[in-house]
C-alpha cells in the first residue's frame, strides 16, 4: 500500500478554544503533511470533506485529531484507509482546562521559563498519531486452507440437544456425540422437573423426551451415541476430530503435556526443546503427537461443550455430622432416583418416608457456605423434591433447612407456591447433627428462624449435593493443543469450563469451544436450554468469523493475526507457554506454529517474545515503540526547569474507557503523562518501557484490568503476566541505577474512573520526589 | 445455650388457622417488616415475625401459649406493610380465636360457638328456654305465686296497667337465668385463666421475654390495676396507623358495656333491696346513663360492622360477624324495647324484649368461647406483660 497521508483536526467541542491551533497545525505541516481543520468534523460536511480527499486519491492514511476513538468510530470509517484517531477531546482539552493551565502570552512562549502543558500534550499526541500511521499497515485476513461450518456438540443431554436443535434450525449441520447409549442425559432420569411456564407452580414432566423426538425431525443432526471424542486437532473452522468408542485406546487419543517436574534433567536444568519433545513422545507412548493430523478425522468448524455434570460425592466432603453413613440419609441425587421409581420410601426398610428433612448446607455452625458446586438450582431441586413428599402423602411433611434459598427470576413463584403448601416447612439454619433416634432420625440445627436450637424428627434426610462439572475429572474436549487437552486455568472458575463468566458467557479459554449448561455452572434444565441457545449462537459466530479471517471475540471483526519473523526465533517457547488461549503449538524443535483462528489477538505473545519477532499488521513492537519515541521529552536545554514526562501504557478494554470517562467528567490529572492504549497489558513488551526510560522519560505506568480470583482481564492472563514482567524489569532498572519506582503497575475496573486521576497523580508525585531521569538529554 | 426445641408441626392447626381467617400464614418470608411496622411491639423478641414463622410451621404449642398474640390489637399496620401479601394481623386474630377455643371448657361448646352451622342451636336453645319461661310468667302466674309464697317471697314484680317487661317475663326468671350463668362463666374463666397464666409465663421464660422466674399473683394483680387505665384509654389501640378509626367505636362499645353493667347493678340492687320494681322514670339519672350507654353501644357496634364491611383488606370471618351481630342486636333490641314500651306498644315491646334476652344470653353464656373472651385474655396478657417487664 502506497500511503498518502493527511491530518484532520477538529476544532469543535472546545478543542479550538483551548489549543493554539496555529502551532498545532504546524506539527504535520513541518513534516510536509497536509493538515485540515474543521469546526465540526463529525458533521456530514466534515466527513464529506475527508471522504472527498479519499475519493480523489489524495489520502488513504489519516490522522483524525478530534474525539476519543471510542466514540464516532462509525462516522470516521473510511474503507481501505488507515485511520488513526488522536484523542484531543477526552484526552486533552476536556480533562485539562485553561483555568488550571492558563495559555501563554507571546512573550512567555519564547522564554525558557514558561511552557504550555496542554499544548505540549496535544502536540505530542499528533506526533504520536502521525508516526503510527507510518508504521502500521492494513491487515490481510487469514483464511484457513480447508474449512467446515459443521458444529460438533459434545453431550446428548438437554443442553446438547437444545444446542443442536438451535444450530440445526438455523441451517447448520450438527453432530451430537453422546458417551452413553441414549440421548437424554440426566433429565431423562428425573421424576419431574421444575416448572418452566406460568404460573410456575406445578412440576412438569422432564423435557428430555420431547427434545429427543424433535431431533428426529432434523436430518441435519447426526446423532452418535456410544461415542466420544479421542481428540480435536487443528483450529476453529478446521478442527480435525477423531471419534472412538468410550474406553477404547487408539493412536489418536490425545497426548498429555509433560508434567513440570519432567521438563528438567537430573541436575535440575531445563531440557532443550528436542530432548523435551522426545521425552513427551515417550510419556505418551502409543499416542501420536498433536501435530499429526488424523487422515480419517472429520472436519468441524466449532464445538459446543455440553458434557454436563455428575453428582458430587458427598462421602468425601467431610460431613460426618450429617450421618451420611446412615442408610436413610441420602443425597438429592439418590432421592431423585427413589422418587423416579415411585412413592418416596426409606432405603432402610422400604416404609413410606413421610417426614423428610432437606439439608442445604454443611452447617456445623462454622460458616454459611453451601455445599461445593451448588447454586440456585440446588435450592430449587430441594423445593421440587419437597413437593414429591407432599405429592405422595397427604400427611407428608418436608422440612428444608437452608443457608441460602435461591429462586431467581420467575422461579420465585415456584418458591411461593411451595411456601403455601401446608406440609412444607422452611427455615434458615445451620445443621449440627443427624443421628438415629428410635426408629427414625433426628436432625438438630442452630441459628434457625425459629429462634433457638431446633430438633426435627425425620424418616429420611436428603443432603443437597452439588453438580460437579465433568471437566473437573477429565479434559473431555481432548484438544490436541500443546498446552494440553483441557482448559488450563479452570481452578479460577472452580473447575467449571469458563473463561469470563460475567463478560463473555459461553466462551471457554479455547476459541471455538463454547460451553453451555451444567458444565459452565450448576443450573436448571430451563437455564441449560437458554444457555444452549447462547452457545449455539457463539459457535455460529465463530464459524462465520473464521471463514472471513476475523477474530471472534472479544476483538470481534479484527482481521489482524500474529505474524512471526521465524529467522530470529530462538525456540524459547515463551509465546506457546504464555498464550492464554493455547493458540500456539510448537513443533519438535520448539518453533511455534500459529493457529490464527484460535487466536484472540490480545498480543500476549508479542509481549512475551524476547526477540520481538511477533507482530500484527496494525500493532507492532515498532509501531508502539515509535510512538513512544515521538514524545518530546523536554530537557534543561529547552527550559530552566523542564516538566517531567511520563508514559502510560493503558489497556484499551477497561482502563482506557475509564480514562475517557475521567475526561468526560472534566477531572484534571497531570497533563505530563502520555497515554498509549494497548490491546492488553499482556501485549506490553518490556522493550517499550526500556525505550521510554532510555529516552529520558521519568516514569512509566502500566494501567490494566484486575487479575486474580475476580479477574476482569478480557484475555484472562494479560494483566497478571504484565505484573510479573514489570517486577522482573525492576532488576534491570537497578542495574542502570534507575529506581524501581519509576515503573509502576496498577489495576482499575472500568467503573473506577473516579480513582484514576489520583492513581496517576500519586505516581507522578512519587516520581517527582525521585527527581528527573538521569538519562534525560542524552 | 438454650434448650433444644423439638418442632412438631401440626397440619390440623395450620388448617384451623386458615379457616379462622389466617390463610396467609404461609406467605411470610421472615423479613420482619411487620415487627418493625408494629407500633406496639416490644423491642425484645418483637411480634409478629416470630409468630408468623411458628404459624407457618404449625407450631400450635408455641402460639396458643404465647402471651404476645394478645398484646396485638390487630391494628393492621403489619398487614399493610407486608411485602409478601401476608396479613400477620389476621393470622394473629385467627390464632387468638384458636387459643380461646383451646382454653375454653367444655370444648364442644367452644367449637359450636365458632361453627356457623351450629348458630341455629345457639339461638334456638335460649329462644325455647325464654319461651317456656315467658309462658310460665304469663299463663302460670298463680302456680308461681303459690310456690314463691312457700318461701315467703313475692312472685311478681309486675305492674298493673302499665307495660312492663316483668308482665311478660318474670324478673325472677331473668335473674335466675343470668346470675347462675354469670357464675358459671366466671368459673370457666377462672379455670381457663389458671392454665393460661401458667402457659404464657412458661412461654415467656422459654422465649426469654421475661426476667421473672415464677408468677407472683399479688404483683400480677397490682400490674392489672396499673394496666386498667391503659385499657380504658385505649392507649395501645391509639398507636395504630392503618386502622386508627377503629379505636373510637371499640372504646364506645367498651364504655357502654361498663355503663350498662353499672346500670344493671344499680337496678338489681334497687329491685331486690328496696323492692322497687321497674320501669323507672326516664328522669332518673341512672336511666340516663343506661340510655347513653345503649345509644353508644348501637353506634359503636354499628360503626365496627360498617368498617369491617368497608375494609376489604382485613379478613372478617364468622367469629367476627357472630360477636358483632350479637352486640349490635343486643343494643338495638334493648333500645327498641324501651321505645316500644314508651310508645305503649305492648306486644311489640314483649317480642323485642324476647329477642333482647336471646342476644344477652348469647353474649353472656358464650363469653368464654366467643371472640368476646378477648376481654379477659387480652386484659390478663397485658397485665402479665406489665408484670413481667415485657419491653
């Protein structure tokens, strides 16, 4: 692409009133670029002005100095042009007012004492925008060689069937893989299910049979029972799937990565890539390497993971005080089995169980936690099973002792109707003991709503076990990925298959694999069906993005992908290891193999690479590095007391919007900080920090999303990795006699815009106290 | 650590409460808005939240024996504020009705009083009884005179030439019916109260609502004396918001009963001590008191009926209509009897008087069994609350 540059600056929204436009326009003009100002650039006329230049072939790469790129992105969109939005409004004139920073008089402009901090910021931003245009290119999409739009559904329960039906109804070919010999899953074994329609008061027959029948009417649904996935190789759009019978051992069973302790030799030294690979093959004897594609494998575009759950094993939960060894103390799962057979009877003697106590939490008066893997569904199941008791016996009594009674949404009506039953008794409370008493059981509880230590006589006790996602026991998806066959960081999600429950439902940590139903969290049949639709739509979005070379999420529509300059690769494997999505597979030598459709374009690999050989079309080490270098660092040659200069690398997902909100709210912060949005803090290569300090900047701050248990990072691991890297850079800094405090790492949530100015100012003050960067002016 | 309580829900009791107007008893989700809304609930273990969970659990033992249900004046503030559509006021009223039945002896009679199907009996028995007595008064006067002469007592208090109820229905018969009846009622109440006080004390100790370990009856009586002005002034009743207007009619009815009691006492004394039978002059101040009380009774009970008819939110059941009907009928027939007499309508007077007697009989004889028993239980419970430092 032969770039033709142009600079357009809007003077509206206070930009023209605050900034010295003549001086600003000089910046591009000095570089020989045409600069146009307009009082209302986002108006029809303003846009037409740019469009005319584009149509006339005068411009195809432009700086638009106006508002934040987070607004008017649809207005300033010009096909086949590179558009660089320079944030003069939210980033410069809105947070920094002339009341705080008065404009300079003509005399002041020429002395070495005064400087205009707002104008300096605006000019730097224009310069940074211009250099970026020079460094980036328009992306060419990656298109896989072979391509399939077929959707593979793992699991033939309600969720899997519902997902298959949804996908099939929109015209996609679907294969359901079910390990057992029949469709239906757990729902097929229930006596009744919770109400799903108004007035939400009566139990209904499980929906499983209806779904099984409906599936028969869709020729584009291929059902394979008694079948499981041996491995899924490749990438979205071209997954090569090998099926097998459950329990069978075949060469295309997925291999497992070497455990960490096997990655070192006897002396504790890390094995070289080839030795490690040999050991890996030895460890997985009889199984082919992940890069060996099964010639008989079937091609799929995306996978819906609906493998469901298994009942929690309560005998291992340390709840001896609940008498789980007694025959008439059963789990909710066992109770359901009894109920499905007929009237509720005691397992010990087969006599009617008319007094049943449902225990919803471990109790013991220690805390109010529920059993592991429980959720609102567990409360609702207790209500449903209480209904069995009153259904079977007119004088039946069901007691529910809970710490939390969760009946979200319209299920509240179900709760209300159960409350109305004369024979249903509920109280919050902490169960202290279940023991044999005469011919039956006695349950004692404390802290109940009834005011004191409560005792109940029961024929039977039901303990509310949770729904354990099958991903806890087994990878299930069996991905032939270098990082391993399962999801890597499931411990953050309590072993559920998830990647970010709040922001990105259905998305797992593997692009193209969408989780639905109880594998994602404990949920009801009704919720699972809704979930199935969500996952089906995500799977469709995935195949329909992959086939156009677009990223699926969160950077939906992004057509860039990581490109490697392999000549300089040292096979250090850091990119393969650090990719949060397992997008890279290295070969026997340790050279990474990119799988672009697995990639989410976060740039974590780019941040990781010590050789800096990974780049994206519009996002490279050089493009950001050049922007940093474009910042003018004032020195004592320019001013008697030059202002400090700071760099902020700010995550574009949450922190950058928060910064825009600071501007929108006209809250001032140090105008000496230059912000560069990055795709994710994970993409920050430490070379940028070194470059900034080397050219005399006084401090660098990284602002990103929260990580840890309640992480908000869009790319799961980005900010976590960035923090580690910042810590490591501290050592390097001290060897240069620079204080570690000059580099900071902070986390903000998107709604914490009010905290951001203080965070920035505190950092600036701290560095101020250290004094100027000694490298300044070199 | 408090003692462990074995909860034994009683499905029959739940059904009973539902039947007595407490059918929202299972709607409570224990947010305690009711206890906060209640203007008269004490700070320590406030009602009616705890009563609501006990009711929804069918814990009869914890409700019947609970003095707090009597502290409630059913003003309806709780019902008004309840976010779940439960009506704690009505539930407590139903529990009180159940408690009255529970403490009353004989049980069969208590059940009959609260059973609309038995109403013909409740009205029929006194009707026949008074019909017989009227027949004897009017047709067998000679026989009675002879019998009474044996004891040296004058039979008739009847007047010649004027309309007097005694001509129709012997004063002796009236008093020989009602004096023993009153005695029986007092005995029934005393028996009930003994159990009642023991029970509410036991409950208060269990629920930690009192600092007293045993009941000291002398102090309890002192507390009763202290409580009387509160009751007369309707101090608790007046704290209500939602049904503020109910206090005045209730006060009218209460004071008219007190007035009529005084009037009846004086005339009883006048008749048997001074041997001066009625009718007495309309100029007599005692007569004024009687008339004022009679009018207040009619107006008061009439207003109560009207407010129950108007108020669709409050549940009104048979137990409410029965007692209100009786009181209203009693007042109306009483006043009409007097008017008919003054209008010289002899047979009208007698018939109205006959109806009046049936109403009085219902009120008196069934006092321990009807809602009217609250007179005794609430007073006792309030006295006990005062005694036990319930705050």
